[in-house]
């Protein structure tokens, strides 16, 4: 009966283990897993930053001219900032 799971043959030769051709050492698999996890967290961080930026731009758009003057920003600067895509800083 054939298994659909890949099989790795490991043999022992003179005190050390040798993996069959094409087998990926456990350390390499762990490194790839960590790199993949880092990539996912980095991507999530970028997504949450972009969404927060969009939220802040929308709040800025809701401020009246008196409040904008208090923080030293003109209506034209607000318009320029709000028209940027949410993923751009």
C-alpha cells in the first residue's frame, strides 16, 4: 500500500546519520518556518499600519478650519494628504 506522504530514508554510517538525496534537514525546515512566520507578522504589521493611516487621514478630513489652524495645517495640505492611497505613508 503506497502512502501519499513523502518518505525520507535515513541511514546510519560510521556514527553519523545520512539523509537520502533530496531530504531537507530539520534545521533548514525550522529556519524556513521562522522566516515564513516573520514574513506573515511583517505583512500583518504593514497592513495594520496602512489601515491606521487611513483612519487618521479620515479623522483629519473631519476637522474644521479653526482646528486645522491650531495644529498648523492648511485645508490644501489636508486635501493632499487625504487623496494619497491608504498604503502610502
